[in-house]
């Protein structure tokens, strides 16, 4: 077995342990490794990846699929060989099957929340959107779940939200930190002061006292983003749903940096987010390059320890 073949075996094992489907990578990448070995390459270069991908001329989609597989393997190898070249996106354009999430920094989240006071004249409306965005950022709720929240869904004593019949018909309890609960308390007090007679049971209210409408929320959010300039040059413009992606990525990064047992904790995060199965949560490990690098580094450490007979 060549060194590249061993790296590929390790890469496929890592991807499998993170819950990814491996059918296409396992089918395509052995041919790529054989191509690299035949040309005396010890790692991936853009030239070699493109040349290998362009060999496939019998099907219009196979070339881009080859290059996508090579790109994933190259990202993995870049943590082992410093001279690895990761093929950039766009070399062989094809329709992307998933949209790259926009990961908000904490400063960007604060900037969007602060913008509500500058862009929205009504104190109640500004507070509604500031609190709504803050809740999305700290809880990972889907926007539909947040809009659907009723006043009776907030357990003030326990600091827990009841998310009723969300996606896949599942209900769940979402605990919040004390600071997040205090933000909800402050909003509820202002809402009740300015609209003492509730017209709807919803926790977040519109200017007319009704439940928020997604189309309007989306329009206001886009105005806030445009006014802050956040994500102006990003490949994918920021979305409301990206607050959920950012929460998941930030949580996983925190666990890795704290040397937590991420594999053991992911089912809890999956339940918290309302995913149907943990495999949906594992997706976030490849959504952010830093997460994949941390996962690969930890896996390498475990393998090295095992191969050395338990010696670090």
C-alpha cells in the first residue's frame, strides 16, 4: 500500500465516522490516488486534480464530480502535507447540490442586532427584531419555530422553551441560559407595556399585535443585512437560517477547543436542534473547514496513539 493509499483509507474512515455517505468518494478516489501514484506525486496539486477530472469525457457530470471528490481529499491532505494544493471552486462549474452556509461571527451578530435601533423607528418593532435575531443566534431555532412561539411556550421558572410540532412533527424542549431568558423577559415587558391588550397568543408580535409573518420578517432582515454590509462579498449571501448554522458550528468548535468528547455529545446537539437523526448534525463538521480540520487532527491523534501501542 502506497502512502497516498493509506491516507485515502484514513480519510474515508474519518468521513465515515462523521456520518457522511461515502459511496461516491469511495468509488472515485481510488482512481485519483492511482493516477497520483502513477505520476510520482506524493500529494494533490491543482494541475493533477484537473487533469484527472478532465479524463472523464463519457458523462457531462462526472468530471465536476471527480473534482469535487478530489477537493475534499485535498482539504484533508493539506493538514498532513503543507504543499498540498486544494482545487478552487469553479474550475469545472456545475450546479451545486447544497448551499454553503454563511457563518456569522459574534461581532456580526451584534452588528445586526444593533442595526435594529438605527433602521427601525418603532421601539416595539425594533425590540421585536432585536430579540428575535438574538434568540435565533443563541438557540439555533428555525425561524418558523421562533415565529410560532406562543407566550405559554415560555417556561420562565425553568428557563425552557417548548417548540411544538416543528419539522418532522417533533416537539422538543429548548433550555436557554439566564442571559437569554433575561432578554426575553425585557422584551415581554416592553411588548406588554406598549400593547397591553394582546390580539394574538404569539410571543413575538407585529405592529398590529398579530403573529409575525415570515415574508415580512425576511424583508426586514434583508434590510438590516444590507444596511450593515455584512456578507457583501460572501459567495452565499447571509440568510436567517444561517443563524442556526452558525450556532451549530460555534457549539462544535467550542467542544473541540475544550477537548470534549464530541462524538458522545453530538446526539444531544442533534436533539437540541430538532434533527431527525444525528447524521444531520454531523453535516456541520464539513460545513466549516476549521471544524473538519479539528476533527481530522483529533482522529490522527487517536490513530497515532493506537498504532504506537497506546503511547502518545
